[in-house]
């Protein structure tokens, strides 16, 4: 075999190796992209399940509270736009002094602490509810309640 022929064979082998490497790299990138997409879909699905479970948990609240478009004050205030709202400020609702003076601005941490034992969090509140102790149920309930803006519309829709 001549030197030129040997170099040509060696070059062809190198080209084949490069092609295999490129194909392997593309397969890895494609699999990684699919993994990212699948993970995102699973996370969205988990969030949807939390909201759905929270909606079911909200049935415990419906005797006294309403939420969503057209929500009105009942025995308790309507809960639209709760995330970021100061306690004791829902328009048209007659709050206890305890709630009006609690200094609470509702957020996830405040809500989760309150819903476990409302009377312990705000002594003197009119809320006659024993609370929810299950952490998962509390998380789901917050996912449901916090999705509503002050007009009762689901945020981002």
C-alpha cells in the first residue's frame, strides 16, 4: 500500500469517527431536550393537581367564604386577591378588631400558619374554624386560593 493510499484510508476512518461522534452528540442533545420537556410537563401537571386538590379542600371554606368571579362576602370575607392583601381590608366586610389590627399581609407563609389554627394566629378572630393540620392539604389549598386576583380572575389568564 502506498503512503498516499494509507493516508486516504486513515482520513476516511477519521471522517467516519467524526460522523459517529456527531450522531452520538445529537442523540444526547435530543434526549436531554426531551427530558427537559417531560420534566416541565410533569411539573405543570403536579401544579394542576395541587390546584384541583385545593379546590376540593376549599369546600370546607365555602360555608363562610367565596372566591372567583362574582364572589361576595358571606359569614367570612370573599377571598379574591388574598395573596398580598392586608388582613381586615376586604371591602364591605365587618371584621373583628383582632383581624383589622393583626398587622398581617397575607402571603403563603402567613396563610399556612393561620389556616392550621386561626384562633392561635389571631386571638379574638371571629373565624370559628378548627383549622387544617395536614401540610399537603394546606399546600393544595394555598395553590387554589392564591391563583385568584382581586377581581376573581385566575392570574395569567
